[in-house]
C-alpha cells in the first residue's frame, strides 16, 4: 500500500496505531526518518529503510503448490 499523510495533523500516528502490530513498514531513506522510526518502534512495528526494490524483496511471498491433482 502506498499512502501520503498530512504530518502536521498527526495523521501518520493515527494510521499506524490502527495496524496490527508488528507490521513491517518500508520507506525510502529521507532526512526525516528518525522521528518516524521512533514512532513505529513505540507502536510495536518494524521499519525497513532503503531502496524500494530491496524493501519489496523482503516481503514474504506465497507460492502455489506445483503438481498434479489427478
């Protein structure tokens, strides 16, 4: 999911409080990461900072079983 927040109205905290912990949250590195990381840790979530492609690769993928059913 991708989402943009109004940070001045505390919208990010309200959103992440509603997620079942622990949630894995991935963001690209910015100069404003520290407060965000602290907020997520306080809420019981995990933050991954880095390249978007590497963050997506960390996501657990479900694979269908291969084989014949006959």
